């Protein structure tokens, strides 16, 4: 009988890939970019994504239960039918906190977005692992952890080590995603450095969000050289120079050529384009794909 890993490996190979990379480094997309549109027509949306040229997907929470309303095996099969692979999934580090004073987020039709309660790594670790075992991807990503104090960082390190060991035993790879705040000073150190030093590579890899890191004043290449092999996943995100907000690739301040040139130093296995809350998601990912083709193929 075919097992879960063989099942994922049998999914269709990418039609093209970056010239620098193995097939595992196909052009990837973080589906949170499509948060406001994907749930209306999951298969139709992903068919359009495939037509643009993306071949590797990272899922996230959505307005539906499960993986965009499906069980992992169902979603993986649908993605395979469209000629793509599903390599990783994002989960919150803890319960999501929504600021009650913040204005409601609106979807593409001008209606308030309803956030569904989702499983989180702190409270639902084994449930998440068991759920993804049914045809899910190999990479599980913690979307972020509390890090406002030294005590919070210490608690996060303990949780990540525990979760990473459980994932390792289950054949999964746990990674941690960053925003810009993890790089801000905390006493004489920084939360990101504390987490890197307080966790082992066998238990925790890193998903570097390049856009947020650059916004924090971090040089990704210098980070790769300081911790080689640790950054197995990337979020490829560009930032507007004036407002420092996400924009399509090639329209911001980041030159990704030298960053991709150090992919092997980083240990990168998968990269995903991400643009938070774009006005026109399909136009954004199309522009980003054109930029990637220009610099990588």
C-alpha cells in the first residue's frame, strides 16, 4: 500500500523550475495571499494559480474548517490533479488575538471577514500532527510565538522544542515564521537570536519571511552565513521603500538576486511568494511570477 510520503511524492512534478534549483524548489505560493478570494471557489482559484505558473503551495487558515473545507488527503489530491504539490501548512503558535478596537477587515465584496477559530500549536499539537498525517505535507510552520518579554521568549523556546521533537518523531519538519518584531532588541539580545540559539536544528527549522526581516533592518544573506542550513523555507515578500508595506515582487526595495544566490547556504528547500492583503491578489501573484522568471530562469 502506498504510504503518505509516497503519495505526496507521486503528485505531478512542476512544469518548470528555477534554474538554480532542484524540482523541490519549484515556484511556490503562500495561499494566505488569496485569503479574501480562495474560499469562494477553491479549485477554480487554484487552477488559475497553476496557470500563472506556481507549482508548490503553502496552506494557511481560512474561513472554512479543515484545509479550505477539505480533509488533508482530499486537498492534496485536488492539488495534484492541477499539477501542483502541497509542501507545507501554517498554524498559529497560540490562540489568535484580534484587537476589538481595530476596524473590521473587509473581503473583496466589502463584507466583514469572519475569522474561524483554528487549531494552534501550543494547545493542539498532537491533534494537528494526527490531522496532517492523513495525506498532509511534510512541513508544518508555526506562524509566530509571543516574544514581548524574556519570559515569553523562554516559554516559546520550550514549546517549540517540545513541538519540534513531536513533529520529528512523526516524520514532520517544524519551522518558525517571523515578522519584524522578533528582530527588535529585548534587553541585550533579540527574540529571534534567542530562539535560534535555544532550539536545535533537529527540532526546529526556520521559515524566513524576507520582507519582514528586511523591514527590521536584517541582511538575509548575513543571517544565512551566521546560521547555515537553518532556513529551509522562505517567504519571498517585497516591501515598498516609502511605506514599508508589502508589494508585488519587483515593485519594492528588495533585490532578491543575491538572496537566491545564497539558497544553498541557507539550506532552502521551498520558497513561497506572499503578499499580505493585496487589492488584486491574482494581479499581484502574476507580477511576482514575471519578476521571478526574469531573475531565476
